[in-house]
């Protein structure tokens, strides 16, 4: 299918949703210790609200908004390459395309290291985008096959635990158990005056005792993380630099190439197949919306609801849940694409799709602005709220930041055509005579 050279409104609305929605997960990384997020029933007093918030995030948001962002980046890469090629002669279009991505990598380095956000996606997008150029002219079918191949490998990797990130977490868990057992042995030895416990070995921990010891150990880890996040900026610069380096090196090769790369190819394929425009019959988008959102929600409830919601115990997927993580988020991404496409084509909820489109036109500014706001709110150089709020409170703060960003985008675009960082990126790439390219 021919690539449209005009702006696609649905892409802007979807990009705006992804830019806003990614904060619904990231704010928990900014605002509370990692171990606290996974324990909503233990962290804070409002247990019911915290569990409901956690379920909303892990079912509908976790991985989904990042996946949608990645799909849209893949689609936009094809659009940008086509527009540069149409408006430039010779190698000039390719030169601008690669220059844009190199500057995006630079933005990602600044975002990750200087703005203290190890989980930055700009660097990853910039690097992977360099390779997307070679696939820009493939048919939608071939792009879909590549996407499905990467997606399948990524799902098997997640299911089997073959991941440097997963191996690191497993090793950390084993280390914690060993530490707890060692502490218990030392305690028993001290109580017995240096003599070993009856039977020649320390008494085994009961399940209840082991759980208490593990919770105490996790609390100590949380306190360490709180202390790190409340440190002055120079100290934070050192501690987060190590995490950023790992994300952009080890985890880039172990996880991000498959995870993010698959979603980018899905986005490229869907653009080639006409899924983002009027090329598909409306009923296809309706089916995509209902099927995607329905399947994604069901999988999310079976994976996470089975351990928290009464009546869902028998719906547990067991060890298969790790294999279906990618299918859940892909289904939700496709459902959101179908839903917003239907809304745009039928001109439904124009106030909402219009607001999302405004944010989508300045998604780079929105994404980086969230980091700046959050480090001021939660880290030591600002209001130092890290670790002091519960799950539901953090999500409400995320919604409030979203509302402010929507207002900012609407006001800004009344006067200027692009967001401030979008303008800066375009000026760095194209100089004083920019061409008319999306993004």
C-alpha cells in the first residue's frame, strides 16, 4: 500500500495516549521503591485502593503503553523516511533520516544520565531506528512475518526465563534467601552460646518465619532505595548512571531488541497494511477494538487477577503466564488502535481525540517533561516525596500531571506548530530550512 504523505490524525491521537499513559507505570518507578510496587497489600494503609490501582496498572498499562509507543515509532519511521525521500534528491533524505535518529540517541543519553531516568526509551528507539531504514520498503506481509518472529522469540524468552534481567532478579532472590538463612544460623548460634542447634544444624525456618524474614529484608532494600533517591543530585547522578548504563548495554541486547523491536515491526506492518487510515473497512477496526481489548483484559485477569481477586483462583495460568505477557500487551495495543481509529473515523468524542492529538504532536516534549516534573516531586533535590505515598495516591498524581500536560499542549499549539523539543530536534536535523516531515 502507498504511504500517505499527509498527517494521519489517528497516529497523533494514539501517540498522545501512549505519551500520557506511559506515566501511569513510570510514576511508580519515580515515586516508590521497586519492591513496594509489587506488594500493594503491604505498602500503605488503603489496601483495597492500592490493590485496585496495582491491578489496573499491571493488567492495562504495564508494557502496553510502551508497546503502543514502540508500534507508533515504527510506523512513524516509515512515514518520515518516505517524506524525506519525496522532498529530497539523492542521499539527502537518508541523511536527514539518520541524522534525526543520531540526535534522538543524544537526547536519550541526556535523558538517561543527566535527567536521572535509566528506563529512557529514546536511546533504544534511536539505535533500533537506524536499522529500520533497511526494511522501510518491505510489504506489510513481510514486515508482519518479521514482527511475529521477533514476538515469538521474545515470548519464549520471557516464558523460559532466558533473560539477563530475569537471571539477575532470580539470583538476587536466591541471595536474599541465603542471607536470611545465614542470619538465622548466626542467631541460633548466638542463642546457644556458640554451640550448634540440636541435630547439629540450625533449625529450619517455618513458612511464616521465612515470610516475615523476607518481608523484613525487602523493607531494608526499600529503605536503601529511599535513601538513594533522596540523596543530592551529584550522588543521584552516580547511582542512576550505573542503571542507565546497564539498560543501554546489557539489557538492550538481552531484552530490548526483541521486545521493542517486535513492536516497531508490528507498527510498520500495520501502516503498510492500511490499519491507521481509511484503507480498512470500519468493521475491521471494530473487531480489532473488541477482540484486542477483550482478549487482553481476559489474559490480564487470568495472570494477575487469579492471585488477588476472589473467584478467579481457578483461572490461574500457572507457569504459562510468563509466555502470555507479550500476547496480553499486544492484544491491548491492537484494541486501542482499533478503538481510537473508530472514534476518529466516526468523529466520536472529538474533545478527547483532539486533546490526545495535541499531546501526540508534542510527544517528545511530553515524555521528557514527565521526567523533569517527577524528579522534582520525588527526588532529593526537590520535594523528596519518594517512598511517602501509596499506590492510589501516585496514580492520582500521574493523572494530575497528564491533565496539566494536555492543557499545556493545547495552549502551546495555538501559537506554535510544534512542541519545544520537537522544534529543537527538527532544527538540529534540518537546520534553518526544515522540510515538511511528520513529527
